[in-house]
C-alpha cells in the first residue's frame, strides 16, 4: 500500500540520519555547547530528586531484578545496571516530577532522553570525553525536536504523549551518534525507534505510567541503536512513509517540511527552555499571571473571589479539566490545582505537590473560585502562543485586575538566565545532596566540554542521595 502513495517528504529519514551521523563537536556553535551543558545540569537535578519518588523506585526495582551487567550508574542510588536499564530508570527519574526541560514546538522533554542515554554509554565505554557526550546529545536534541515539530499539535490532539512517541527518536539519535554509527546504520536505528514510539495522554489524569513514557523512550533508543550496530534493519523511510510511517500514523496534520528545515544552520537545541515551576509547562503563564497580580496589589488568597483564565485551545484541553485528588501526576497537570497553590503559597514547586497537599481543603475551596475558557485572541495567534494566558481577577473589595502573558518564563522567548538555572538546580536537590556535592556537580558540568574523561562526574552522580 505504501507504494501507491508518495512519501510525505522524500528521503527525510535518510537526510536526518546523514546529518546527525556527521555532526562533529567542531561544527557546534558555542551557544549550542553552552545550552547543552545547562541541559545536563537541569537533567541531573531532576533525576537526582526524582529517583527517590515512589514511581521511580518501582521502575528501579524492576530494573535491578533483571540483574544485568552493571556498567552504567543509576543516578543517586549507588547502583549500576546495563546501559538500557540505566536509561530506563534515569529517564523516568528525570521526568518524575514535571521539572525537566522542554522544547516548545515539539513538546518533547529532551533532557530526560538524551542525557541519560549519552552518559550511560559514556560510562559503559569508559574512554569517551565530554565533547563526545555533548555531540551525541546535540544529535538527539536536533533529531528529536524536528520529529516533534513535524508531527505538529495533531499528534497531541490525537491523544499521544510526545515524550513517549517523538521522544524515542531523540534517544535513538543520541545513542546512534555516541556509537559513531555510519549514516545507513543510523538510519536503521531511527527506523527501529519508530516502531517503539508510544505513550497515551490519558496518563496525565493520575497514572504513574506518564513518568515511565520517558524512561521507556530512552531505553528504546538505546536498543534501537545497538540493534542497528549489529545490522538489524529498521524502516528506512519511517518518518515520511505515507502508509504506516510515523507522521502519517501519529498526526492528523503532519508538516513533514519541519523534519529538515534549517538543518545544520538553525539549531533547535537553542529552542529548549526550562521550568521554574514543578508543573506542566502549559500552565506556567497562568501561574505567573496570578502571582504577578497578587504581588503588585498586595493580595492574599482570602482577598480573591474569582479567577478567570483565558487559554489556548491546546492548554484548555490539556490542563483545564475538573480536578480530582487522583495523585501527584494529576495535580501537576491540572490548571486549577496549580493556580490554587500559587494563590495560597505563592509558589508551585516540589512541596506544593506533596501527597499530603492533594486533598487540602483550602486548595479545594480556592479551586471553586476559578473558571477557565478558550481565549479568542490567544486562539487567533496560533500554535506559537499555545502557552499564553490571560488572568482576570476579582477581589472582595470590588477591584478587577488583568494580566496577559504571551511567553512563559523559561521559554526561548522569555529565557531563564544561566544563574537562574543553577539556582533551580540547587533548590531542587538541596534536600537530598550536601552543599559540597552540589557545588562539585555544578563545577564539573560547567567544564564538560573540556573533560577528557568523566569519572568524577559519574562518581558524583552515582552516589546515593539522602532521602528525608
């Protein structure tokens, strides 16, 4: 059947594979190198915090029961496993608490895919340098982002979680590049990865499995590249095939031109942003809008009688569903819960999403004051402004205030500074690492492009965290 229809974009998988297989460290602009180092630091913080959480611990137990050859560290545990199983746990840990980086257009959190794969291979192979790790990660970020871009919002609206679907290409490309696979084997690695893409968005309403989507995608990428290295063949036109190809199956509205647009000149790695809140990215502008109004006018939660939030259609579908205390995942994905904790606590970070808070009567009471709808102006601005939010607030004193934020804090359009990302790292791991270890991790990661071997980094990451 595939022969009866033309490809969505001829040779797209081949061209992506040729590009990523040929990337050298010397090809990378300095700003791309610096961005990747920030991505490593951000991932490490997310994973070291996330490894002790109940859902990650269950995945860890599964991995350790396999008794695989211990060659790669499972961060923060003092344990090792195979490259694939370490990627499974570290990828899950990185995505375990809605803190990991995100590429806005593709909706993929590359930081929980590329770093655990690259670092796992580097430790197992022993002689790899920081530059080789950075180069492999850039290959993963560039390929994964472009696949997600091409899938468009059509993938999300069909109910697929981009992290588990488009994300598998990021991890496969990272693994293929760090193995130095030639272009044809690289193409087969992508072709194997596409058949392992998955992840359903219904998981956002309470299931632990949402976190597992990331770890499974990381692991599948490892296996795809290792199989391709053994001349195991994949679908050579996996991305562009008109029948049964990734884009034709997963998206109602694919834009295949985004697969190769600006390849080698426009670096999608630079479009990665970071999260200041421990929640789904889509609600960050609404949280900041509410916080901004409250700070500017000296308001408390008791002063507020109604909050009306205007959203993009995507964010409304994604996050503005009735809140029920179904678990931490549901709370982190829910607009109403996030707004309530910001109103009450002033922040939406790790403590606000503790199990003990999920049924807090004060939170549930404030949620009753919140209304959400699609904002016509935001909708007319299209997908680039899908994170925008208009917050309108009414007080007991009869005052009305409004805030419209088009670009979320931490996005490429409104970026966090490197020192703010370091601050986030310190804040995330402050309860589970000593100050000396925190300082040393920051120092080593900042020098990643200059390190000829990574033993010190692996020792710092592998040592068990302190769970309080």
